[in-house]
C-alpha cells in the first residue's frame, strides 16, 4: 500500500506542476518577424496569436501576395519559437516520467 500512496502523491504533484506550466505558457510571449521586421507577430506558449503588427512599408496594393507571405512567415516563426519553448518546459517537467521524445497528451 505504501507504494500506491507514494505513486498517488507523485501523480498529484505532477498534476499541480502541469497546471503551473500551462499557466507559465500562457504568460510566455515570443515574437516572429519577416521582411526585415516589417511584419511582427506575437504569440504565447499556448500557440495563440496575441498581436500582429504590419508596417506601412509592407503594404503594396499591386502585390497583396507579398503581404500574405510575410504574415505567414512571421506567424510560423512565432509559433515555432512558442513550440520550442513549450517543449523545453514540458521536457523538464516530465524528465524520468515519460520516455524520451514522448509528449504529454493534450499539451505541448
């Protein structure tokens, strides 16, 4: 019974730590840019886009595809940074619990 009680305590601690990490990821902010900074996208660790800034320099009515590409590139860069940050935090939390490379379902 002692082993089961210890396991249940560890599971509860893990759950508490997971909640803390989820909260931290919501507060974490990263930025992606493209076009030399004419498009900037801010995202959080939950993979939510928080803000998009587009400089007037990026606006070219004769070439709307360029702006679309710049926005997509900045979004992808921001989300990539957010994913890496989330993966690092989850790896620290799950060290010794999950096999290497395995991710916690429903999280990063």
